[in-house]
């Protein structure tokens, strides 16, 4: 067996196991940590596909930022497992439908030769000095610059909306402006009074 | 060298590349651990002198064996796992703290061609690996099942995610001007330009044209490693020692090693990205690893100096500095550098 194949199966087995544990483990914090493991192994598999930019971005964004905040929230919540399990049977049909759809898609991808995969030949091997990052950047900022900018605009609108919806102005908060604090001078705070000593 | 290694390589057969890589890893990690040990002594000495004390001077000549004594003490101490703690994660926490701190060294170039993995996406790899450092702290804080560690973990999560953003933007400026993600190429690209031809190489390094980014990166680096004055994660006056409250013996030592290894990493990266790595500051002096070591030591001294000088930030002020000062400054500077590079005044042609 080629070493690369071994690495693939190694990553894939851990990934599938971790993904299974995400939905079977009882403790939500453990589930989130298994999801982190899944993302990390997915990043490894993308590296094998020579998509190093996407792999590193996956680790950086999902493992390094999204899941940290996710854990932050999950750790703070007091989740009642019995309450969550109550709705299992009523949600099952929806979940099963999504699962079956994904199964069909995977069958179509894996059994590609029965569905006309020949129309899409495998891409030529990358030559030496090929930089995934450079190629992605070139495509994103030349051919697809308008869709790309549009997507970023949609994202920023979503961000502003999320902040605006959850922002509430609380009254009676003793907020101190740091600029004022820094601008404080001795003259504004201390007053030296000169007076003669007093007798009782 | 090649001829010397040939018989050894034949001895190991096909497993030789793995063995050779392992040897290289040991050659990086062993001196690193030594540097970590003596950094703790340097810290206590430097802060001691700054506070007009002597610092440790009892173990060995001039206190030079103090780190060894500390290490032995921590090795021999019992590891206590609190009864309500989540045992597996409690042990996993310190391991996850030290693993990224060591893994990041794979792409650090020490001299021309002297790097464990000379990968093209080195800078990206660093960003990804350093973004995982926070897990050790969060998992430790949660698994301890105790209030102060948990508060420390929450603080760590918010602080490290915030400062990673400004750090990332500072790195974007660096890769813009050097047009490469490879750390060795970034160093080499700093050794050119008008000042370099005049023999004043230190003026052609990235720190001068990217001065605001240099400052932001250094301060964010201090915040990322949870060092004073940004050490609210373990602030002893507020949350006792944060995520490390329940740890003892080697599990505690791992957090300690990770913190100091990260300090050295941030310092060496600052030297590589902004201070020209192994390049010599003046034209007539030869380049070499000793310059990198010297620059790293200087920045490490700044770390210690800052710790001895500044009082701890308040938590909300840390958040304000990260989000309201650094991120706007870095965002604008990315834009300024991009326009500068496209203009006829560009110095990076």
C-alpha cells in the first residue's frame, strides 16, 4: 500500500469515527470537541488533495475561531438532555429525508462512472511551483470579483443585522470613556490649598 | 555530510526519511526546551534587577542551576486530578496546550535552507496552528469543574480570538510586500532595496515600512501568549491562576512550557517577519543564525521588560484595544500598503 493511501485511510477512519461520536455522545461539550477533531481530519484530507489553502483555512476558521466560540456557548449552557431527546421521534422523518438525500448524492459521486463521469476528465497533475493560494486569489479577484464582493457584502449586512438585532442600550451603566481617562491631568483632580494651621 | 550519513541511511533502509526527520525534530525541540528552561531564569533575574533585587542565586553558581531544580521538582510532584473533574479532558488540556506550541516550529527558518519543512504555505500553517493554542486553556478550564479555571477559560477564548484577527491582518501586510507565504522567501525578500545597497540593511527590513504593523504584531503577540500586561487569563488577583488552578506537577509544567515556548515562537517570528531573520544589520557583516538568535533575545527581553513595567489591563480595556484600536488600524494599513504597492512610489519592485 502506498504511504499516501495509508495516510488517507488513517485520516478518514478517525474522521468518520469522530463524526459519529458528534451525534452519539451524550455530553454536548464532548460533541463539540469531536466536531473539532472531524474538522481537523477533513483539513488533513484536503491537504492530501493538494488544496493546502482550503485545508489551512478550514482549520483556521472552523477549528481556530468558530468552534472556540461554539465551545464558549456550549460550556455556558446548562443543557437538559432528556428535554432534547423528547422530540426525537417527531424530528426523525425530517432527519431521515435529509440523510437519504445526502446518501443519494454520495452514491452519485462515488459511483460516478455509471452517471457519465467521463464527461469530466480528471484535472491534469499540478506542475512544480504550483501555488494553490495564488491560483485561488487570481480567480477570486479577476474572473469572479463581482460575485465575491457581493458575497462579502451579504455577509457584512448579516453581521450588522445580527449586531443591531441583539444590541440593547442598558440604562444606568457606569461606563467610563477611556479617552477621557487618559486625558485626565493633575490640575483636574488635585487642588492644593494653602492655609495657615488652625487651633481648636 | 551526505557521505557520512550514507552508511546510517542504509542501516535503516526505507524508514530512513522518517528517522532522519525525527532526528531533525529532536535537534529543534531539545535546544528549545533548554531555551525555555533558561528563559524562566532570565525572566526572574531581569525582573529581579529591575526591581532592585538579586533574583535566584542559590542553586549552582550564580543560580544557574535553578531551572534544573525547578524541572526536577515539577517532575517529582504528584499529579492531582480533582474528584469532580472530567479526567480524560483534564489530562488532554495541557497536552493540547503544548502540541501547537511545538508543531509551529516546523516551518520556522533558522538560516538559509535550515528549516524542518520548507513549505510554500508556511505562514498559513502558522496561522492555523497558533489559532489552535486556545484549546488547551479552554479544555483545561472546563474539565477542572471549578469556578476560577472556568472564568479563566472564558477570558482566554474571547481574548485569543480577538487578537488573532489583528495578528492575521499584520501578517497579510507582510505577505503583501514579500509576495510569498514561504517564511524563508519572506526573509530573503527583506534583504534588498535602496538601503541594502547602501550597506544599511537594517533599514530595508519590513519593520520600517510596516512600522504600525510591527507594533501591532508585537503587542498582539504578547496578548496571544497571555503574558503581562495581558495576563487576565491567569491574573492571580482576579481569578487566582485561571485555568491552571487545579493543575499540579507535570500537567502544570506543560502549561508553563507551552507559555514560554510560545513566547520564544512569537519573538522568533517577529524577527523573521519584521527584523530580517538571519540577515545581518550592516552590509559588511556576514549573515547567520547568530543574528536571528540575537534579535529573538532582544524581543524576549521586551516581553520581560513589559511584564516588569506595566500594570495588568482591565478585561474590558483589553477587548477595546483589540477590537476598536488594532483592527481598524490594521485594516486601514492593509489598504494603505496595497495602494502604496500599486503606486509609482512603491519600494517593493
